[in-house]
C-alpha cells in the first residue's frame, strides 16, 4: 500500500535526525521518553523517527493478500465483529511492554490464545492488541479494534512476514519490507522522493515501507512509538501499527460505527475490494477469538 502526499490516502499495490550519541546521550534519551509519555497523555506523540538504512529492491512487490476473498458486504452498512483483547474494556487494561514474559500480564496470555485461534503470529497480535489499548487512552471515542488492524496487517505484509521475512521478538522483520518504486509505471502512481532514501532506500522516488506500508511523508505525519523506546520506526510493528491506528482515528472518527469504519478503511486504500477484504479478515479474526476456548 502507498499514500499520496497530497491527501495521505493509501492506494493499491505496493525527519527528524537520530539524536547524537556520546556525552549526555543517556540523559537526552530519558528526556525523549518522558516527552513521548507526555505526548501520549495529551493525545499527541513526541518521538524521534528512525530509518534502518534499507536497500531498495528492484523486484516488484505484489500485494501479499491478493488471494484473500472479499467479503460480500455493502460498504457503509455494517462493521466487523469486535473482540476486545485482554479480557474486556471494563478492565481498562493498560498497554503492555513490547516483550512481556508469557503468563505475566493479561495481554501476553491473550496473544497466545488468539494466535492459536487465528493463525496470526503472537508477536504481531501483541502489536495489534497494544495499539487498541493505547488508542483507548489516547482517543477513546475512536474505538479502533485490534482485529481491524490485523486485517490491514495481513493484506499489507502478512503480519510482517512478506517476502520471506521473519518477524522477530523485537517487532522488526528480518529484512526491511519495502514496496514498489512509485515511479508512474502502469498501475502505479508517481510520487517523488520525500525522504532522500532515509526510510525506503530510494533517493529517486518514494516507496511504501514497513509492516503497515507507510509512504515516508505520511509516516512523518503519523509516526508513533508503539513499543515505548523513544523512537518511531516504520519497520517496527508496534510503531507501525499504532501509527496506522492514529491514521484511521484522525478527526475523531468512530471506527465502531459503519460509516466511520468504512470511511477509515477507504482512506487507507480507496478501493471497495480492499475494504471488503479487510472486513472479511477482521470479522473472521474476531469471531475466531470469541469462540476460542
């Protein structure tokens, strides 16, 4: 997926510099983390964006979920089933650390159970669940669901596993996930370079990056620090998923209402078929977890 810098809309097919190291770096790092926490509490996010210096691939990246069946639903009429992570909204479960020890917190136990029910890697589910919990605190009226984020993650990168990548426990794929060059080729929009190749390894044109496939210019606008390390990285699944949630919840959109849900997904990718695929995936994921013993 990719965005246009004019309207930040994702369509089909796939900076701030890092603070200096050395004397005072530890103090600066702590300050950045404090600012990130304050930003979360105030509905905003303060962070340093990071790129992992990827190498642009000449190989065209196809849509990972090309064979996913589109749900037979009319846009704007219904929303996917919701299955709240970690035991329910009434518990007001807080977001967990990115790498919890199994059995030590509710979300860790939930991810293991949900992984067995859905086939989604537990590490990816941790990111999706944490993003929902974080948005409950940041924008409670949005009501974004982990299952919707999982549906998008499946289509965009097969939950951070596209192209043979393996999603590590640190939330990063074993190799950077980078989309096709947006050079105006048939079926591809032309988007000139906006990051000097910092995020996508291509200094000529932009490419979508990471598990949720952000265009560099859109990443800068919605960048998030989902794993709370003081840095936002589009290749890191906690960061990318929280950024996607922020994107979907823009302008206080209500993702629990049919009109809000479809508007949000169609803003991510202006394709009815895409939205119907996300619907089917999200609905199936939520139902599978609800019925899991």
